[in-house]
């Protein structure tokens, strides 16, 4: 008769030992948001409020386009992705009634992605037995970055966060807003359009003060997501194939970097779309702006 109570105690003990792993991940993410979301939101609002940023950023795009057309690695897609999303935020926050709410949601996704990228790199470096001097230096930097981001760099806590496996991802068709060409700089050209779009919107508002903008902003974000997801999916698929062919820790790390970017980017694909008139506005902007 005493066997049953002992068995229950044992099972409860197992449950209590297993449960903290899930709680730890949630607490870690919460810690990151609690520590940084308010500050990064305020900083982003100040950053995008400086409209002179528009001309400065746009003037650099032709040189960046030349770089991405000549680069054969993945760096070009990382740069294009970053600039394109920045151009979307730059335009959006100037016309929505609650820019702070938009920025908070945007930055929350960025912070989660940043944490997962750091944890993926941490696991990779820990798997390297004979580290180069550069890897040893980076491991120390990474410890500090995680500590600053999450408030904890405890090995047991960080190891409890599950990381994605390449076998779980399968490429699926996405509802793309417009066709994508083979020009690697096309995403940057779209970013140039979105940097300049606020002035065009304001020009049209002079004749149509009640011009509805919700649909235009949705179509802009949909167009940006089209370009970004095209780039990221291609990189992710290539990383998955590389890992399947050679399942090394470095290939696993590369896959995870693109997977967590993909996860963030697909969450930015709008659930609703604008009207046909809004789509025509975005497409005309993309067609009429001079390329580089």
C-alpha cells in the first residue's frame, strides 16, 4: 500500500524537475523585454523622428546596390533585409496615429530574434573544442552580450532554451504581393522608394486631405515582406541543404541564424491587405522611381 504514495511522490518530483525548462525560456524572454523594450522603443521613435535620416540613408543606397550586385555571400541579403525593413518603419511611423504601439511590437520581435541568434551562436561556439583566438575572443564578447540583453548568462538557464532543428522546417508558398526579379539589388531599390514615399504622400494630401493611408501602408509592408522573404527563404533553404549534406555545428548555426530571421520576417507579413487602389499606388511608386 505504501508503493502508490511513493510512486506519486516520484512522478511529482519528475514533473517539477521538468517544468522549469519551459518556464525558464518564457522568463528569459520576459527579462529581455522588461530590460530593453521601453528604452529601445523610445530610442527608435527619436531615430525615426529625424526626417533628415531619409536623405542620408537614401544617398548611400546606390553604393550599397553596387555592393550587393557584386557580393557572392550572404552578407548582401542581411544588408538588404535590414535596410528594407528600416525604410518601412521610417515611412509607417510618420502616418499612423499611435507610432509608439507600432514600434513596441516591432522591437519586441527584434529583441526575441536577437536573443535566439545569440543563443544559437553560443551553442555553436561551445561545440568547438579547439577554438581559434578569434573564437575565444568572440565567446567572451558573446557572454557579455547575453548578460546585457537577458540579465543572466547562466549556462543551465541558457541551455534550457530549445533551439530549432533543420528537420522541422519545410519551405511553403507564401502570398507574395508582387513578382520578384533576379536583380539582387531590387530590395534596395524598393527601400529607396519607401524612404521617398512620405514626401509623395504629403504632396497628394495637399489635394486630398482625407486621403486614406491604412491600405497604402499595409501594401507597402506586404511588398517589403515579399522582397525580404524571397531573400531569406532562399538563404534558409540553402542552409538546410548544406546541413543535411554535412551536419556540422557550423552549418547548424548558419541554418538557425536564417531560421530565426525568417520567423521574425514572416510574422511581419500583414494579415490584411489594402484595396486595389492602394496596390496600384505602391506599384506605380516602384515603377516610376529611377533605379540605381
